C-alpha cells in the first residue's frame, strides 16, 4: 500500500496545532482574565489550570517538531520569516511559567506582582501567536496593510482565548466566579464575532489564493456549512452562558466550553481548507517541502509510538483532576 506520507504528516501537524490552540488556549485565556478577578477568585483560577497548563504546551513542541522533521524546507522559511514574533511568544511563555511558579511562594504585594506578570506573559504569548497566524495567512508579504491585518488577527486571537478561558472557568468553578465567568463568556463572544467579521472581510482582500477558494461557486457551496455551524455553536454558547449567569437550574456546566471548542474546531477547518495544499501559501506545497520518503517512514514509526503516550497521559491527567477546582490545589 502506497501511503501519501506528506499528507499524513500534514494531518498530524494540524491535529497537534489544533490540540495546542484548544488546550493551551484556555489557560492563556485564564491568565489574561486574572486582572478582572479578586484575590480569592485568582486562587481558584490558578487552581483550575494548575495541573494542566505545563503539559498543554507539549502539543506546541510536537507541532513544531513535525514541521522541522517532515517539512524542513518550510521550517526554515516559516521560522525565518516569523523570527521576532516567535521570540516574543517564547518570552511570553517563559515569563508566565516563571510567574506561575514564583507566585506560589510569594506573599503580599509580591504575589500580586507575579499575578500581573502571569497576565503579561499570557497576553504576550497569545498576541504573538495571532500575529504569526496573520503573517502566515498573507504569505509573509511586506507592507503596512499586511502588518495591520496581522495585528487585527493578533487581537482577535486574544479575544478568542479569553472566551475559551472564561468557558473553562464555568466548567471548573462554581458560585460567584462561575457567574462572573458567564459574563466574561458573553463579552468574549461579542469580541470574537467582531474579530471573525473583520478577519473574514480582510482575508480575501489580502490573499488572492484564499479569495479564489472562498468564492469558487458552486464548488464552495458546501463550505457555507462551516459559518452556519459556527453561528449555531455561537448561539448555543451565548444562551448557555446567559442561563448560568442568572443561576438558572438544570444547565450543564460543560456546555459553554464544548460550544467554544466547537467554534475553534470549525474555524480551524475553514483555515485548513483555505490554505491547503500549501504549507507556505503560494510558495510551497506539502509535497514540495517534505523530507525524503525514507526519512518520513522512520519518523512516522516514531510518531505512532510516541503519540499514543501523549494522548494517554493527557487524558489521564484530566481524569485524575476532574471536577471543580478548589482553593490551594496548586500551592
């Protein structure tokens, strides 16, 4: 059986990136919400992500590793063009990691300082990722207009992560903080709707390739199911958060988070459709950038061994720390 190895690795890389965006996205969102909470609520927020946040970044390492090993030519182009935002993201991730650990030992104003640095690191990492995405979609084209587009995408991704973090807090907390998180979810939904509208209008303008794929009627009529499904998920999250904010009985706490994850998955599918088959848009396809088939076969064997372990320990950690977060869990 002949396997299309570049396509398999493209799918694996896509799954790794999507897993990172969802899993690390909610703890980045929680970090960006820290200034909006009081001291007691901040302790609960930290407890809700404490057992998970470090392991969530494993998926980022996996995605970048696949890009390096399976698509070495594209790796040099992508990371070379995104050198500054990648460095900024790594600084943000390091800062939030240090702040997260140091705040446990700090007292008084020192703990407040580390909480703020945790917020700064989360925002810097999230905004840098959005900036990287905006530059990637435009094929790293130079010019002020393309930079402005990337800045809009960066701000939109920050809002999306805040939405995801607030939905996670609904799932992991209760009482006053849960009701406050429900209000944050609604604000996040409005911000995401504004960001998606702005990006959707601008993307066909800045990318002729995406324009052709979006408006190739009637072939793209099926693509209209994605925004329709996204709207349904958006309404579902809005209504669920509204009922939880009013403390209405019988509302499942997992619904806003599940609906938000659905929005992310649908957006990712739309992005994948828009960019495929390019790993560097308009310049390099997955097949052109792929390593030699013999190398890919060896790497695939390793990936098939390692990936189940990553999935298993991730699932196990979420099983062990299931249920509502309690103060002092990560102290």
